[in-house]
């Protein structure tokens, strides 16, 4: 049986840069409107000249195709994984399929009731009790009241919060909160389920439970689209996988093949291009790899591997490796010489350098590696013109929710404890 | 596809088609009806949460209109000698303050509702109209509480409403529809232009003085009175006085002008909202 459950035809989504994050102030619109006549005047003037090409490219710079010409079909009862780096368009695709946002062009068809789970606990209100939040959250996810009542006990026991069901959720521990929220979500019973990286929450035991539940749903002839950075989860649950890169479908097929190819491309090497060449050296290859798998997460054990050739004899080479943000803000740097002496290189010889970082303290986001290559004896200090990009993927760094860019760049190896002081308690609570 | 799509239980599956934004969309009453339970739960949440962690709780529903009544009675009634159509001034103004509070609350809540619920809007699909509508309905509880006080005051002053009281629900509906009509426009605008937030307080204050809350509409020259109905709240307030206190004349032409204005505001608001709604998640 191969009825189609989801069919996308040429889906594209364009964002104006900045549009996603900021709203307009009326003032800006008024200013723009005031300037507009002059702008069109300037445009008509430049039409006679030759500035049109420039203008066109200025427009292109302000827009971004988060999704470009995405077409695929998913059969009923299939569980399909979606993978790709941050910004590949995974979330945009899910948002379109769950009707939160509209595509710019193209269309999609979905057969059956759609349930989407892009975030755990959407609409939970801290002041309401667990019981009240189950009903509220269920209604938000599109469940009927009768349906929620029927599944109420099942949800509560899944979440293991029986004792606290009439306590406001603001008094819940983060674990309880997440369990309850996830409990409601997995008990909605749509024909097509769209799930974003929500399996990354909770403790390991609970994650396993969620996985089992997902597999169970998948077996029930439900169609599932699952976005995850957790490759082993995708391998276990999904038969087919869709890989996205910069808004386009780069691969769609059996999970094992797609993931293998994706992993190979993530641990990518630099082609021996001109931009990785200095006067004395050529950087043949750069790799940033994690010991825990192909994607790099905060606090992973990470190795930065460089293969460098010398164009001439170098008596005392040295390598400087800096980690910076894409806007060039240097976060930290390592110099080979501080750890060990590099051997002398003769022309054409290849040197492999490996910087091992036991626990990478970078929070999720894009980073770059900049390299300086040094000939200590020859007083040559050469900057490699291009930087090498890599990415720390989003994950629940501290065991709770996913950490995003608002938390800065540096992950802290921290513990936090909260306690009420006995005496103060008596005073502040009447 | 040869066989029709059916689900596990053999029922035919609904088909959902997702397309780029279009400039004209239907209001989607059918879908709104399907989501009536969500409307109920969101309204219930707003009511439930409103007076949590307040010392006075639901008493706030009475405190505000009562203090306004006292201030108005003292300054406009006693000192300003504003006429009140032969009705004791406190009842006269309190009877108007009730629908006014209902309206003012509904207007500001609904205008801020989309921005206040942006976490929902960017994460879950549901008909967006549910949000401002539930914000408007949430004020009805406060209204009901204050209404009991009004009945007590009428008893004290020995005012017995006549048959006109049966029209009261119609005026309550008109107040809500006025708030929703304006709220739809403002909430959709607020998503894109946060200036709206700062306009609302000002708008409500201004509107209060343009509405016959502290004074009777009979002080407006008769030939201008129908025009005064362009402010739909004038129709609502006069309607309330007529339905409950019975002494002033029926609002007549003024009321019909108000109704017409509300219909235009509401229908326009619905279409504008539906049109803007397609981009809410991208710009909020």
C-alpha cells in the first residue's frame, strides 16, 4: 500500500532579512514613505546611467530563501527523518507543513489530520495546575475535550506526575514540566505528525520512553516527519530520510545512505583551493570532529585536525589556530608551540597537526577557525586568507531545554542549586 | 491514485492544501466553529489567571468602576451640576460605566492579544481569530460581577426596570462587537507596528470623553444626535440606560447609526485580519 500522505511541490519560502526578528515601528514606515519619492527619482535618474545592476544586487542581499524549490512525497504510514545543519530550512519546512507560516511559492498537500509538535509545552501557563494545563495544552494542539478526558489518566501516568496533578506547574521541577508537556503531545492522535527536535529534552530514561512511544505511533500506520540532530534516533525510527542544505533537498532516500553521506559532508575537508594557501604553506585539509559522533555538540571532546604542506624548507614551523564567531570576534586560540615543538619540514612534506579539546565549551551556533602559519626561524608569520567554518549544533546543553544563541557563546560547566531559607520562609509566607 | 484515501477506521481522510498567501480569504467561520473548544479554554485561562496572586482578587472587577463612579458623581454630578435625565447621578453614571469598562477592557486586551500570545502563534496552527475573540470574551465575568452591584444600587434608589430590560443582551452584544471590530484592526496592526500598544491608552481615554458616560446624550443638540451615533459606544451607553433605568427616551436613530458603524468595522476588521494573518508568524 503506498498512498501518499504528504506531497510537496516546489515549496519555497523567502524571508526579508531581519523580518523574522524585528517588527517595524510606524515611524520607519513614515520615514520610508517620505523618502520613497526621492528614491524613485533617483532610480529613474540611474536608469539613464548604469547603476541598475548594483541596485538589483542590493535587493537580493536583503532577502533570504529559507527554503528553495523543495519537492518530495511521503507515503502513508512512513516515518521520515529530516536532517541538515542549522539554517538548512528544516524548521521552516515544518512550519509550512503545520500551517504556521505560508510558503512564498509552491504548494503542499496533506491527507489526514495534521498534528504538529514544534516545541514542548506550547501554551503552558505557569499559574495553572497540571490538570488545567493538560486541557489547555491539549486544546491548543487541536484535541477535543472529550478526547483529552479519555486519555487523561494515560497522560498523567506517562508523565509520572500523579501526585502533583493539582499543583500549579510553576512549582514543578523542569523534568516534571517537560514530561507532562511531552505526555500531552504524544497522546494527540493525528494521522500525520510533524515533530521538531523535541526528543532532546528530559533525562535519558525519559528520552527512551519517548522514543518507544514514537515508534509505537509509527507502527500504527501514522505518518511522521521527524527533525532531529540525533542521528542514532533517526536511524532507529526512520526508514527514509530527507537531507536539506541551504533550503534545498540534497538527498532523499533510505536512512542509512542519507545519514552516511551527510556525516561525510559534515566532517568535510577543504579542497586545496587558493584561499587556503599562504606564501610558504598550503592547508590541504581541515577537520573538526567530535569523538561522540559526526555532529559537534557543546562539551563534546573535539579534535581540530590540520594537514599542511610546506612549499619550501621550514626549520621551525608553528601553527596557530583561533576559534572565532562568523563576525570575526576571536574567542580563543591555541598555538602549537605552547604544547610541543613541531618538527622541521622539507619542501613538499606534509605535517599533520591535531589540537584536542577535552570538552569544547562552545554553545550552539556557527563558528570559524582561523589559522596562522609561522616559520619561526625565517620570521615569517602568515595568515591563511580563508577561515574554516564549523558548527556546534543545537542541543539541550544543560539537560533541559535547547540552548540557542541568546545564551551567548561560552558554555559553563556549572551546577545550580536553589534552596529556601527556613527563617525567611516564615516571614514571607503569610 | 486509484483508491480513495481512508484512515485506519475506514473514514475518508480530509485533504489539506497549503498554498502561498492570497489577498482575499473567507472568514472561515466553519473552522472557527471547529475550534470552539480552544476558544473556550483560552477565555477560561484568561479569566482564571487574571486575579491569581492578587490580594483583592475579583474585587478588582468592582473597585475600578466604583471609584470612577465616585469621582464622576463628585465632580460632574455634585460640583459640575451635569444633568442626568432625572436619574440619581451615581446610578446614571454607573449604569454607563459598566458597558464602558467591558468595552475598554475588551478593546485593550484584544489589541494586545496577538502580541501577548506570540509563543502560540509561532509554534502552533489554529484559526488566529480565536485569540482576539477570547480576549474580548474574558471581560464578561468582570462585567457580570459589577452588574450585581448595579442591581443592588437600583434597588437602593428604588428603580425598577421595565420591559425594556429584555433588550439588554443586545446592547451587551453591541458593546462586545464594537470592541472586537476595533480590536481586530488594532491587534493585526499591532503585530507589525508596535506603536499600537502606546496608542491604546490614549484612544480609550479620548473615547471615554466622546461617550455619554459622565453626561447624558440629551445635552447634544437634537439635530446632531444621530451623528453622535457614529461613536457606537454612544448607542451602547444610551441603550443601557434606556433598558435598565427606563427614564430616558429610546435611543432611536442614534442606535441604528451605531449598529451600522459596528457592522462596517467588524466586517472590515474580519477581512483585514484574515488577510494579515497569513504573515503573523513571520513578523510578530
